[in-house]
C-alpha cells in the first residue's frame, strides 16, 4: 500500500500536466477557435500532415497507455500487499495459543483488523512489526533490547540473540518467582511450566515457555566461587539494572570456603553437614552461603526481570570459548552469548603421583579437600574410621590437622600429618616460628611427621600403607591430600588466552584484563601487581579483592590492582595470624615479638570485629598516616629457639624493602601493613616500625 501511494505521488503531476494539455488541444480542434495554425506552431505541434490531428491522437494513445499501465501496476501492488498481509495473519493465528490468556486474543484480532485498514502502514515487513508491538505489550524473548534492560549498552560485536522469536506477554514475574532458589538444570523438554501466581494476580503470563538456559547474558561470570560473587555484587552496585549470569560447576549457590577447614569443624551441631551453619569464634552464628536463595533470580527469568539481577546456573561447565563470536559453549551443548565475561574458574586440588598411580582402592580412600561435598564426606569418615593421615604442611593441611586433632581428643581418632618441610608452614614462616607452630599442632593431638616424603602408597589388608623415602612406614584408614591447588585454565586453548609459565593461571594486566571484554579474577588469575610485580594468589580475600576490582572494570572503572589482599589462618581459637604481600620463608625476615594477653587470640579478634571472616571488617581509614618515629636505629633481635611467641610482627624483605608482613596473633591492624608495603620505603629500624602495630600495649 505504501508503494502504491509513492508511485501515485510520482505520476500525479505528470498526469495533471498531460490532462491540461490534452484539454487545450481538444478545445482548439473541436471549437476551431483559431482559423489557421502558425508555421512555427505546426512545426512544434505535429510532424505529420498539417491539419490531420495525427500528433494529438498519438499523444492521447501514449498518455492513455501510461495511465492504464500505472493503474495495472498499482492494482497488482495492492493485491500483493493484501495477500501477504493475509498470509501473515494466518501464520499468527496458527501459532499455539494454549499458553496465551483469552484476554490477549481478542485485542490481537481487533488490532489486526484496525492495522489492515490503516493506510499509514509502510510495508508488508513493517506491517508484521507493528502487529507484534500492538498484539502484546512485551518484546520477544530473543529481543536484545529486553535482555539488556533500559539504558544498557548494546551487545558487543558478534553477540546474537535467540533466533526463535516468540510473542510474549509482559516480562514480569511475581515476588515468589524472584525469590525462587536456583535448582539444578533439567532437560529442555521439561522446562514447560504451568501458569504461575502472576496469572492469579491478574498479570499476563508468558506466551511461551522460557528456556532455563538464557541464550544471552550481558555479564557472564564463569565460576561460582567467591571471586564471581564479589564481581556480581560490584557490577550491580555500579550498574543497578545489570543482568548477571553465574555459571557454576557445583550444585550449590556461592559460598565461602575458609570455614570448611576452620569453624565448621568446631561446631557442636550434629546436623552441621546439612545446615552448613557455624558459630564464629565470637559465638555468633552464620551460614556458609554468602546470600540466601531469595537474593538470586532464576536463570530463565533473568532476561525478563525489569531491574535485572544475579542468577546462578548450577551444575554446568563451560567447555569452549568463542572470543570472536562473544559466546561460550556448555557441556550440554548449549550456547550463551555475552557482552562482557569474567573467568573465575579457581582451581582443582593437586594430588601426588604416589597416590595417583596406586590404583582405584587407594583413590577411593583419598580426599582432595576443596568443596562442600569434601567437607561432608570427610566429616562422616572421621566418625567411622580409626586413623586419618594428612599429607601437606601448608595452610589447609595444618588447619585440618588441628580441626581433626580436636576430634581425636573426643573420639580417640588417630590424626597423622606428614610433609617434606622441616615444620608446619615451612614455606611461609621463618624456621623458628615454623618449629614453634609444629609443637602447637602436636599439642592439639596430632602426630606430626616433618621431613616426610611419600614414596609409595598401597592398599593391603584393609589399610593404606604409606612408605616414606627414608624407610618409615605409616598405616592408616584414610588419606587427605592437601598439597596445593592447580589453577583451572582449560579455557585458555579455545579462548586463545595466555597462561603464565612461571606462576600458572591466566596472564592478565594490572586491570585483570585478558582481552578487551574478558577479565580474570581469583585463584586462576596471574596478574600484574603494580607494587610487587607479577603474582598469583590463592586466598579468600584475594578472591574478594580481585573479583570486586574485575566487576568495577567490567563496568568501565579501568582501575589497576593496588589494594593488597590479605589472608589468614587459624590453628584453633587461640592461635592465628594474618598476612599480606609476599611471604616466602626464603626471603630475609625480621621478627618483633611481645608477650600476648587474653585479647590476642582469634576468638577475641572475632568478638571485637563481629565477624569470623576478618577481611570483611577491614577499612583503609584505620591505617596510620603518621611516619615512623625518628629514633636511633637498634639492631633487631633474632628470636631464640623455644621462645614463646605470644604475638608479634614478621617483616619480609626484598632489596631492603618490606614486601610482606605477617601479624602473629595481632588482629585488625592490616591497613597499617598494607600502607607500609604501598609506600615501598627502606627502614633503618624495623623495631620502630613494629611499634606502629601497638604490639607492646597490654
């Protein structure tokens, strides 16, 4: 119809001019108003015999033929438009309507009739678009405008929406739907849901079943751990309407890992493995999960929630990245496109070769401790067996040894800890403090075996037999391997991302960016620290700090990594420490210690801060801005073997500059340590620097 009108507008002036000329010539010929024609007029008027009228007849024929042709053309266009319009209406009417409310059908038909009569429709293609907009007040499920949310950025190049466009009702969900917990994925054929509470409340239900796996997510976070959760919170804080999708291999919502080897083992609740609630050292109870299920939206509702939200797609794994097409492929074959992506895949626990080649029976009796399922399994095993051996003397191994040692005092369980270093946490603590820590772990009821390197493991006569390289043998019922973490970098190959050859993990810049729209955070990130150089850190607070920074940069902050993350370890409620920077026992160290008081324990620190996750209470405002007191330098005293290290500060030096600090039973002073590292200055007397931490106050 629009084309007909356009053709008529072009032909109308010509038709009017021709008609006027024809009338004038006809009037001259019939009425013979002029007795003769001037030669010049005859020359211009006709090329035939004078007075024959051949020119006028030919002109009439040409004009008439043009008018008839134009009329036929216009008629054909009108009929074609009408036919296409009727076909479009037939297709719309033939679509399944069992999920469409009756109140929606009548307005659709009425609107179609009205639009068919509307002469302002511009084409058959635009006709379908106008009909879709007037038939239902919502956009299609695959429409990227609705997925992004009002005012959001357009999709990046290569991003695509669901090609199957369906007309839906308003993209609204009830409050109950928003608070629905995230469940495991189900096959696509089972995603059809009956009408929800929205229909009962008068809201228009969706016209088609929503896929559980969205085809597009503006912010896609790969990994369901601490870094992803911190990034999601940061993104939502800077972009309140953001739609964030977290893809997690685990069936659980994001949770904190530190209590799995600490507080949960000290719970008196017999159902702690089901509730996953624990008491902090200050006696307050909290859940292992960062947020309850009501905090999240379901993945299928994420593209339709008016103000966006955070959704968790659980029990799914990303197996392939198409960085050019801005999409990922899941282990079930599903594809999800994105605009900005965060890789926070964390890592998998390492094992030792002696166990890996020992066979199935040994592997069945070995725990690689990392997840909630590992805690549940080991807690159950600890109540059923007579002996458990822990391989590893680092943070995790020492914490589990102390936790199980407490149970050993109650149930008679034998707990053995073996490691190749000379003492507990020998790679981190200076030798004198490592030896003191080893004695502390022994007092907790653990049989500690330093300088023990496993040669072979075998299952024989219902026991695991561990043979050490020095000839010693250990028999136990169950093994726990706590020998470190291997960063998960499987996506590097398909994504064309660089893996650091020295530290492992995805190599990123100071802004944690691997590509223009891909960031990496947490254990899997090998980042450039603008103060300490390239690093990779495997601690809770680093996951929080790096995840928060990545989330800010995904929304355009462009901030470099400068906020040093801290980490902490508790050997029970009475001894604990916090650390920051590079803490490597191979570096020169200076330790300053003082006598501890009743306030210098993890329990007292938790009571003061109100949280067991001590990094949550950190604040830069508590950092002292005062300089180091100007006093005559004194020679730092090297602690003697066997000394009681109640509380103190250990400085780690590189080129005479402090690059790491451990606060031993000194709490809530981390901003001061962070400022010392940030300043990067040489200090003539570290005893005076230690006074900034007030370790000598009673």
